[in-house]
C-alpha cells in the first residue's frame, strides 16, 4: 500500500519530469515577454503623495466624500439614529435585560446625574451651581416622549446640552435610555403595574392604596 502511494505521487516519474520541464520553458518565455509587451515599467511613478500627476493633478487623491471606513457602515437606523423612516422609535433595538439597565444606571450616574440629578428631577449639582437646569424626566410631557427622543438627545445634544456621540457608544446610549425609563417608572408606577404577590400586600389595605396613588400623583406633578 505504502509503495503504491509512493509511485502515485512521485515527482520524479518520467511523465511529471517532462511536465516540469515544459512549465519552466513556458515561464521563461512569458517572463521575457514582460519587458517587450507591457510598458508598465516605463509608466510615470509617483514617490510622494503630492507629486504631480498628468492624469489626476496630484498623485494623492481626495477621499470620496461618501467613503465609509471599514466597520463604520451604520445601516441599522433604529440602533444608530433612534428613528425609522424619519419617525422617532418607541422600541429598543435590542432585548432589554437587567444587566443592560444596571449598566445604564452606572453610565447615567457618571454622565448625566451631575446635571439631571440621581433621580432625574433636573436637580443635579451642576444645575444647582448655576448651569441651566434641565427639565425633570417626571413630567407628563417627557413620560410621553418615545425612547427615540432620549436616544437622539444623547446623540446630538439639545439646546445647551452637548452631544455625547463621541463619548458614549450607541449600545450604551440605549442602556442609559432604558435606565431613564426605569427612573420614570419608579416615580410613576400604578398599583396595577405591581406583580400580583406584592399587589396583594397593598391591596388588603385601602389606606395603603390611597397613600400610594396619592404619592405617585404628587411626584408626577413635581415638574411644571
Ligand atoms: C452639563 C449638564 C448636563 C449633562 C451632563 C447632561 N445633560 Fe441632558 N440636558 C441638560 C440641559 C441644560 C438640558 C436642557 C437643554 C435645553 O433645552 O437647552 C438637557 C436636556 C436633556 C434632554 C431633553 C429633555 C427634553 O426636554 O426633551 C434629555 C433627554 C437629556 N438631557 C438627557 C441626558 C442624558 C441621558 C445625559 C447623560 C448621557 C445628559 N442629558 C447629560 C444638561 C445636561
């Protein structure tokens, strides 16, 4: 078996020997042809980017204004702009998870809380020091805004608030939006929204129900 395999693939067999010889002769002829036929070795050569070029003016060409660097083709409008077909979206472009909300909390507290306050009432330390006070997230108007609005403000800035596009990656911006929604819910949850077992604890006492709805009602009116 071994011996057979050896003869089958031998490069020294009489037939393959001729083949190699033919291949060598052909390549010698073809290589010789290069200097005769093609004149690529005589075409103008530019050593430096701004060398003059008869064809283009300068050797280095401007990038096409529509050129997109590899890895930056941001096709997913939902994820990258918060709009689809020009309309602000009211859904997240990824699945919401607890980890995402916790990451959003961490980022919110680092980037946004200094002005917007830890709970989102617009009462951060910077605002207290005289910077324009942002609106509270707990107004009916901002509760009604689709998530795309929050994403868009983080991305492009708004009024005196600057853009965070260069500092916070798109996925992280959505995590912050998820946390803002969590903050809004934390200040404006109806008793109905509670899980059944917790609701039962409250539901037994009318007083607790009244107290809770009164509380969320008054918090909702903090702004405006
Ligand atoms: C330096 C202070 C400052 C920081 C930091 C800041 N903001 Fe703002 N933000 C403002 C101010 C001021 C406004 C109101 C802008 C205006 O209308 O002139 C605002 C407006 C907004 C609005 C628009 C609310 C509306 O009325 O529609 C959103 C949403 C928002 N900020 C989210 C964020 C998020 C999220 C972060 C963190 C990534 C953040 N901001 C960081 C100051 C800040």
